[in-house]
């Protein structure tokens, strides 16, 4: 099979997989956006691969494959940084909630004590 | 309440301190000062909370272990909710000598400082001065914080501290989580707080010095340095 056909098929299936994950509510739109954009870009370049070669030459890459690896590497670094930011945000929200729960639990216990004292 | 009509809260963060915490709470309650004791049980899996309650402390139990920074911050939030004027932080392991409570609170009562750090190294004392490698690390932070903020604190890792109401408000909203003791000094200085040190004695917590501890100290130094440097470039600084 032609390598271009393989590239197109793989990028389309990634795109469809993301769409399906959103459809089955395993991914929310907010987090699916990044993946949709990346996989749409992959489909585009798999179809118009000559454009990809031109880009590689323009940027001074001797082999188009090197350009693809470099681009992929950049995308993954960016995505993982983004994920770390989300993780960090979740972590601090989690802490705030734990603190609130602990303080509320204390308050409830105190109220119960007062209530039982009144009865 | 005390002579100055100030409500004082002693915050004791504790993680699996069963066997120590009861004694610490009793010691604080037995001191001449009229204070409330709040133990923050940081997700302990032993009987820390029960022991603290039996000793007569108030206990707030975090649902899981959040780390010392978030535990102490919970104490500040409590102090904020129940309108305390002064908060004192004391370790739950009995390392801090509660007979110095009065001394550490005094500058706050006199309105000479917003934050008071109990220091082992201010005067040459008989008490526990920490192991050699730790002292090298501590000395490094003394100079780092001094160069970056202009404040000279001789014992920046000491967790024996007193704060006034302004600091309670500041820290209940934001308190450093990673290495809270040295970082809190930087945050306070950036907020425009008046920070002073008083000399205290501390007891030894653990004996011996292994090579593993040596590397741990080095690793800790690198991490804290990075954390402090990141604080220096942080946006959204709150003034007290």
C-alpha cells in the first residue's frame, strides 16, 4: 500500500477516534480541541504532502521525515505542558475542597454538640 | 482571652503523631497563657485525631494527606473564620518548647511585628541546633533570602512562628505549599510584613546523620532554592 494512503488513513482514524470519544462523553470539548486541531492538521498534510515537503525545504530540513519528527516533538511537548497545567489546577482545587470539607465537618460536629446540649 | 484581650490560636499540624500529639496539646494547655489549641490532623492513619481530642484540643481532620503547607493554611482559615487575633504555629512532634510561647507572641502583642520566627541560631544556646549538614543548608537559605529580599532571618526553616491578624488574612488565602517555612518568609516580605526573630530552644527530633540524609538535604536545598526563585518572579502579590 502507498505510504500516503497509510498516512491519510491513520490521521483520519485518530480524528474519528477523538470525535467518538467526545460523542461518548469520555472527552469534553475543552480537552478534545487540541487533539482535533492536531489530527486535522495531520490529515491536511497527509493529503497535501507536497506542501509538507515544501515547508521542510523552506525551513532547511534535509529530509522531510526529520521535519515531521520535529513538528511532532513540538506538538507533544506543548500538549504535555498543557496537561501539566490542568493537572496543577485540579490539584489546587482538590486541596481547597479538602480544606473546606475538613472545616465544615468540624463546624457540623460543633453544631451537633451544641444541639445535643440544648435537648 | 488574655491581658491584652486578644484571641490566640495555636495551630499544630500533625501527620501520624500518635504518641506525641497528646503531650504537645497538654503542654500548650498547661502553659500560663490563655490560648485555644487547634490540631490539624493531616490525613493521619493512626489515632492522632483521637489523642488530640482527648488531650483537650480542637481537631480539624483533613480527608487525606495534603502536606504541611496546606495543613497549616487550614489552621489560618480556621483562625480567620473564628476571628482570632493571633495565630501561632507549633510542630506536633514536640520539637518546640512551649515555654517560649509567651516570648514569641510578645512582639505581636506590642505591635512590633506582623510575624515572629522562633530561632535556634539567634543566640548561642544550649538547645538542639540541628545536624551539621542541615545547618549548612539552613545557612545557605539565610544568605539566599537575605540577598533576594533584604531580610535576615537566622532560622528560616523553623516552624515555630507567631502571626497577627493581617498575616492570618494573607495566609488563609494563600500559603506556600511546597516548602512552606522558607517560602512563607519571602511571601511575607513581599507583602510588606514586619518580620522579627526571637531566640528559642528546640529539642532534638531525631539522632544520627546518614549519607542518605546528606543527599536529602542537598536535594531539599536545590528544590527550595528553585521554589524561592520562582516566588520572586511570581505575579499577583498581595500586600497586607
